[in-house]
C-alpha cells in the first residue's frame, strides 16, 4: 500500500471520528441541528442498536479488558430488564427502551472499528473541547434566549424555573470540556505554555458558572490528583505553575462580576443547609426513599429498572440521578454499577506522564458522581467510550514497545 493511501485512510479515520462524536452528542445540543439527530423514539433506538450490533460482535472478538467488561455490563443490563419485569411489573415491550442512555457505551465498538490513532483522538478532544466551550459561553452571553437543547426543551422549558436554574444550563456532551481541560493541564505541567493556562482558566470558569458544588469539588480533587500524579511532592517549576494558576483564578473570581450571582447562590445554599439537620438534607431523604422501596436482595443485585425518576410519582422530588452511582445501583443494579465503575478504573492504570489526564478525567467522573450525575448526564458516556479506546491504544503501544525492546536485546 502506498504512503499516500495510508495517509488518506488516516485522515478519513479522523473525519469519521469527528462525525460520529458530533452526531452522538446531538451536535452539542445546538439548535436546530440537534433536532435532526436527537430522537429517542423506540424505532430510532432499535435502529441504532441494530446498526451497532455487527460492529459490537466483530470488535468483541478482540478480547481485551474493555470488551470483556463491556460484555459483563451488557449481561448485567439484560438481567436488569428481567428484574424490572419481574419485580416492578414492567412490560417486555417497554423495558428494552428504558435507560437507553446506557446504549451509548456501544460507541466503543464504533470507535474501535474506525481505529483512530492516539494523536487523532487527542486532536478530536482539543477541537471538540474548544467548540463545546465556545458554544457554552455564547449561550451564557445570550441568556435567556435558547440556542442549546437543554434550554429549548426538557424541564427548564416546562413549568416554573428560577433564573439560577436557567443559568445552570448544559451543553450536550460537555464532558469533553473536562477531558480537554485535563489534557491542557497535563500539557501545562509538562510544557508550561501560556495557551494551556488560558484553556484551564476557561474550563475553571465553565465549572464555577455551572453552580454545582459537587462538580466544583470534584474538579478540584481531579486537578490536585493530576498535579501529584505528574509532579509528586517536589517543589519545582510545575509547582510554580500551579501557584500562578491559583493566583490567576483568584483574580478572575474576585475582580470580575460574572461569578457574583453563582457564588452568592452557592453561599445561600450552604447557609440554608447548615441550619437543618443531616437527616433532612435532600440527598439523605432521597437515599432513604430508594433504600426503603427496595426490600428484595435480588432486586438490589439486578436493579428495579430505569422506570422513571422514582418508583411512585413523577411529581415527587425524589430523583435517582441526584445520588449518583448509588442511584444507578438502585435502578440499574449493583452488578451493572460495578461493571461501569470497573471500566472507569481501567483508565487509571499506569501510563506515560503525558497521558495522565485520562486518569484525572476518571477521578472527576467518580468523585463527581457521588452526589451528582456527571457520569451519566448530557451524553457523558460518549466521551467515556472515547477515553476507553484511547487508553486501550496507549496500553497497546506500551506492550508493543516492550515486545520491540525484547527483540532488540
């Protein structure tokens, strides 16, 4: 095969990857493009599954850790459907379409089939991360006029919502912003270029403007994890870089008015919650509700099914998404939750320093999904699937390098 042909195929892989990710995230929810691809009707869900199935069968034959644990996840998800029918009386015709967001894990097979290089996947993270950030800030400046689907449809477009609820809009697939942010931070620690510092500050601003305390804490935890993973406890230029970023962040927060409303509302929530007892906190009440409504051990194991936001009444404020992976374990089952977390933990294995941002992204997902829905909201699974294949390729390269060195010795 000629070098030109190889180069063309490589470029085609990148184009297909970008197209796949854009369609999978409904073009980041930008209207009117999102309306072209965001249908969740039963025929469309079924059609997507049928399209992916032959790719899933083909890629599963590779038998690596990701395909193995994905297979376990699908088995657990199938058992969840049976459990939902048996314990909750759900119709066999309905259960395949409940919790359809889990089907986004199948993107791993499509990305594997496209087989982009590590460099191409990182380039996609940069391009899409910057695009999502630009879309977010444009929408923020245009509020309350909606240009993304989280404002033009869904709960923010129905009933009484506060101004703060509108300000906490989301960009579909915004997980790529965090993945890009940690990629930039990783490179900032190693290469110390100003453009990466600017990217990190933009992602930090995006995180704060979201107004979710759990998300801000998770982001800071992942940031510190990445710093210690790359730098350890040494005091060097990387430490100076972190101090510089901290100073710039404080300046950005204290000397601009853009964060005043968000920080003020967060402060009010903290004061309100400090005045009530622990057992009266929303998350504790939600935990008690779900805990008390599942009494059979087998249903604990396999889950009640994604039959709604709770078991009884959509009007109740109890919502399983508010308690993160605990909520997933109630609805999807302990088995499926274990498989999901195991897939994420595969991304925390030892790898070269320049790829530690993938581990930081995983830490964000795990820490942020204790009392928040970051791992399963807004098409987050799309970029989890991308990160799985990225880490798989990194591991593959590592083993090839080891084999090559053995041949050379």
